[in-house]
């Protein structure tokens, strides 16, 4: 055989062997088998809820302001004889702060002096009227005698006219004196009202708590000047009773129809992870708010805080309880959504698989056209199918009636369904070849030990 032909044959054989080696390598590396992710049917309690976010609020909050302007001189003392500050426990009537009262004290003193002056004027007016009454009596007697004599040789005409004028003047003076007394009485009342107002303003310089509670906010400092104009400046925020708290929750308009007074609620706060708090719906406020075309209603939740764990203004993650089922069989929602391909199931179940696929496609069409007609059993519950593994690693269908869902689990019933039964959630691919078998035969075994 010629050398050229020999070399050609050898080259072809080497290339063929290399091709066979690569085919074997890639065949082994792609040698995969199908397996399924499963979850067992569980028996337990199922609760259907609506989720929302809210804020923990004191049940009743008092905003204490100032009705007069002035500089804050000092704060009062709480029940522990400590200076009023954040978190101070106070009683009704506790002095919270003192405003500089020097100007108001001067106004009160001036008003008091005015009252004394008005009262003195009243007493003088009363004395004057007694004097005028005496003069009136004398003038009346003189005039009566003059009338008996009349203008004659015994009584000159001018004297007669003088007695008459004196009497009439005395009557007028009495009327004037009575008016003066009324004026003096009014002046006393006016000065007393001014004095009362001045005293009231003086009293406003001492800020007192109107209720028993806890200081949750102090908004002024010593030396700060507060100015009371049209709106009273806020100095302190007092929570009346922190043992009863509320959670104010913003609920979407699509869910508000499911919320009602007395409804059970559970919630958590980030401050205490893993701790569950409970309450109930107090009322739904009717003044809705709109933000970015989303309408929400505020729902008040009442909760007990006797242990003092909840603090004002914590963010609460709220679950409104719509329905609760006890001791029922449940499957994951993913099991009801998963469907195998026709090649993965036993031929005897392929017709059922095609029918289910057709029903699902028709349901989608009905939803798009507005005819939302779900298939239901005569008892009103929806139908559903889960797939299980019995033998030969081939999925088999199990038809169920589907009940309530909490978004993750669904309550189900059906023949052949029992606790612990494995239902398929999805498909996963496993490679059967190991590292040694899938390695390239043409790559040197660098760093490998001998067998």
C-alpha cells in the first residue's frame, strides 16, 4: 500500500474516532431525566384575609395650645416630680409650662384699679341723688305754699315764678341723678368685666393639662416666644389613654365593601417582629381620599394595649379576616395551576388533558369577552385538577372541588384526596451523568489522582 493512501486512511480513522468520542461526550452530558417538584396535601386551618398598611394611633389625643403670647419661662413637674418632657405621665390640672406674665399682671392690676374707681363713682352718684331728693322736697314745699298764696300783695309775681322754677329744676335734677346712677352701675359692670378678662389672660400664662395622660410631643423649649394670633400655637400633645390604641388603615375602594364593624383583625409591627397583635374594626370613615386616581377609605381598628407594647405612630401590617376554615385539606395554588404536556402523561389521560386545556382556553375567551363563566359543581364550588405520581413516573390527574383560597393555599375536596398525598407543583430537570463521565476525553486529567 502506498504511503499516501496509508496516511489518508489513518487520518480518516483518527477523525472518525474523535467524532465518536465527541458524540459520546455530548450524549452523556445531555442524558437527562425528568422529575417533579411535589408538595404534600396538608390538613389545617385556612384564613382568607385582606392585607393593608396602617399607623398605630392613640385613641384620644389632646392638643394643648397657648391663648396668650409670651416667652416660655419654665416647664412644670410630672407625677414623679421630674420636669415635663416627652413621655411624662401627668394628671388633670398638672402645670405644663409657665409663660412670662408680667404684662398680663400689670393689665390685671390696672383693671382692678378701674373697678375700684367705678364703684366709688357709683357711691358718689348714690349720695348725690339723696341730696337732690332733699332739695326736691324743699322746692316742692315752697312751690305748694306759693300756689296757696298765688301772685298777690303778700307774694310778688317774681317770687311766685322763682318757686315754680325751683321746683321744676329739682325734679329734673332728680332724673339726671338717677341716670347718673345707672351710668355708674354700667361703668362698674364694664370695669369688672375688663378685670375678669385681665385675670383670665393672667391665668392663661400658666399652661395646665386638661386631662390625665402621657406627653407624646413637646413642641416648645424654655426661652421660646409663642405668639397667639388667629390660631392658638400648639405646645404639647397629650395621649389620654395609651392602654387603648387604634390603627388607622387605608383600604382600597375595591375591598372596602368587605369591611364591617366588629370584624376581627390581626396585625404586626416592625418594632416587634414575629409578634401578632389582635383587634377589631371600630368604624369606617366616610371621608374618602384620592391619590393618583386611587380612592381609599380610612378604617379605625380598636386594639387593647394594656401591656404597653404598642407605641404611637408605629407602622402596622394589617390582615382583615374575611373567612376562616378549620381542619380542612389544602393544596398549594401552584398545584392547581400546573398542567403537564401530552407527552408526559399516560395515553389514557390525554383526552382529559386536551379537554382541560380546551376548557381553560374557553374560560380565557369568556373573560376577554366579558362572559366570566367558571365551571362549577352542582354545590356551587369550582372544579379543579391536580396531578399526582402513582407509578412509572407519569403524572395522573385527580379532579377536585376547589373552595376558599388565601392566596397561597386553597381548600379542596374530592375522592382519593387524603392528607400526605403528594401533588405536583412543577417540573425540574436532573442530569444523571457525573463530572468524571461528562469530562472531555481529550482534555488531560490535570490535578486528578490515580484510581
